[in-house]
C-alpha cells in the first residue's frame, strides 16, 4: 500500500513536468504533443537530462538556466510539486489497506482528472482563457471513474450528473446575464466537472469555497489594483482550488459539518 502511494507521488511529479509542456504547447498553438528534446525557453540551448529532473534540477540550478543564467519560471517546479501532491492525496484517499485493482484504477483516473484541471487552472491564471480540450478530457474520464466508484449504481451516478448540470447552469447563467462581465463561459464548464466529480453535496461546498475566496481576492484586486470585475482575476482557479479542498474534506474529514447538527 505504501509502495503504491509512493509510486503515485513519483508518477505525479513526472506527469507535472509533462503538464508544463502541455500548457506551453496549447499556448503556442503547436498542435500535437511531441516528446522532443527540451530547450531553454530563453536561449534555446538544448538541456541535458540532469537539467530536466522535475523539481530537483530547479533547486540545484537555483532557478536559473545553466547556460544563459536567465530565470526559469517558478511555474515549472510549482506545477510539478503540486501535481505530485495531488496524486499523493488521491492515492492516500482512495487506496486503503486492502486495496483492489479497481481502487488503483479509480485513483489513477481521478489523479489524471485533477492533473488536467491543474492545466486549466494555470492556463486560466496566465491567459484568462479555459483550454476546452482539458475540460472535455476531464469530463469523460471523471464520468467513467465515478460510474465505477459508485459500483455501477445508476441512481448514484445520476446524482453526480444532476450536480454537474446544476453547477454548470448556475455559473453559465451568471456569465450569460452579465454578458460575461462577471464571469466567463469557461467557468460554467469548469463547474460542470466539479459537480460531476464531487456529487451534489461536496460540489456545493466546493463552489461555496470558490465564491467566497474568489470574491475576497476579487474585491482586494479591485480596491488595490484599480481593476474592474472583468479584468480583476479569472474565477476558474478558485473553482478548481475549491474542488481540491472539497475532495480533501470529503476524503479525510467527511464529518466536519457535524458540529452544526448539535
Ligand atoms: Zn537559457
């Protein structure tokens, strides 16, 4: 069990390194994902294998290119370590003492969805745009994973679909009636994945967390940076962050709301 969880962590860090490439390729419009040799983004010098070890190389090189000494974006080690942590958390949450092959498959699928949504998060932060290909991929994989997870129980599965539709409609109508001034259409699609992944109750918690933190940060940006609602900050990252937090609460503290029943 610990071995499996450790493999998830290492695998997550490697996937994270791959996600950085994906983000770069989507942004630069280079179609297919090619596993070519990698180059420094600044001086274009080819990188040696030991300059490419996720997280570790960044630390050893102190965040600078070995050749041109130009700063390497903190995005690289951040995405790598966050992906590693996401995989680790999913593995701990889903792979228990007497795990089955099915547990590993579901955990793997959820991990991949969380990774794809991390691409959306970073991309939305950087470019204020939601890469729809990551949304489609996530929606399909998460639907299959949830169906397996609820042991092919159609009723339980429909709850997740309803949560997805409701979350989507809520944010979609926001952007529709505000003419995308408060929120972009992309946020509706992100909310769809959140609802599908978490089901009605935990999706509601995730969206609530997103709205709270998003509004606080948004207001701060408007006051101190003189931005308006539209330019202040993309909302997608809050939705996705809310999903990660709600997943942790659901997995590790499912009864944290019990105090309200007293
Ligand atoms: Zn360089």
